[in-house]
């Protein structure tokens, strides 16, 4: 059985979390309260709608449906202004090395992200051609930890879930991979990602031997 690799986007391939943070912070400040980087941790891997719900809970603000939707648009416009300036320099360390290694071995790769902006971001950093399938927030109905996003990705690259490896920086994403019966690799703090089958601080710590072992399994 051949192995497939599925990558989360934000926090795994690029550090767009900092732009999400700036856009949410601006909205919070406009609404009269602060939003810390620590609070932003709980926004990772979470849908835009759910993030706004949490933000308004933090600020103790009630909104009409109309207001809510307007703030969603405003936050995304601010976020897109940051994305417009992105280039290859924002790809996280050693990600191209790993992608090139897997591509040269003809290993199918997919993106599995909660973001509705995944395709423009991949185009900006010129990584879109590496992925045989892109499953993003425009295509899923159930958010991580529901395994839907990764199961669709596995199906589209033609690999059985049990033969897929998922790279994730959010606990909800690790849980989704585990529920899907995939091998989960946490990228980031081992404390946050303790449910992962393997854990690395970043891709610089991932060796080709480690990848070879995953492929052989
Ligand atoms: P958008 P991932 C997630 O991306 C982010 O981690 C999360 O903070 C964000 O709210 C979500 O995408 C939705 O993003 O507003 O661009 O649709 O980590 O699943 O790649
Ligand atoms: Mg992520």
C-alpha cells in the first residue's frame, strides 16, 4: 500500500497565524478590548466563524447576525491585505526540502486546511504545484477535530486513510488525524500536541530517514 502525505497550511507550511492575529486584534481593539497572542493560540485550526464567536465571548459582546457577518468580512479583508504581500520567504524552514524529497519519491501529497484562503496563499508562496489535492475551508462542512477534511484529502490522492501521514500544528488537527486512523505528526510544542504519534518543533528536525520509515510502513 502506498503512503500519502497530508499537510495543514497555517502553522505547518507558512506562519499566517501572525496575520490572523493582527487582523483579529485590530477588530478587538475597535470593539474596545484587547486580544493577546496567548488567546490567539486557541484560534489555530479553528474556522473563521468560530474564531469570531470566541472573540466576541472574550469581549463580552453580543452581535446581531448582520453585525456578525460584517465583522467577518472586515477581518478577512484586513487578513487578505497581509496575504497580498506574501512571498516564498514566508515558507517555514525546511518545508521545501521535505516537499521536494517526497515529490522526487513520487509520494502523493495533499493540503488539508480549515482556511478558505488556502489556494491564494499557496499561489503566493508558489507551492500549489506540489499538491495533487487541496482540501480547504471552502470544501468541508465539519471542522477539525472532525476527520472530514483529511478523509476527503486521502480519497482524492487515492490513498487509504491508514496509509496517510498528517502534519499538523493544532491539537484539533492531530485529533482529526487520529480519528481518521492516520499517522499524526505534530509540528510545534510537544505539550500542546501530546496526542500526536510523532512530534517535532519544526521541519528542520525532520530527517529523510524519518520520512523513509513512514513511507515503508
Ligand atoms: P480563513 P489551518 C486555519 O488554517 C487557521 O489556523 C485558523 O486560525 C483560521 O481561523 C482558519 O484557518 C480559517 O482561515 O479565515 O483564512 O478561512 O491551520 O487549518 O491551515
Ligand atoms: Mg494549522
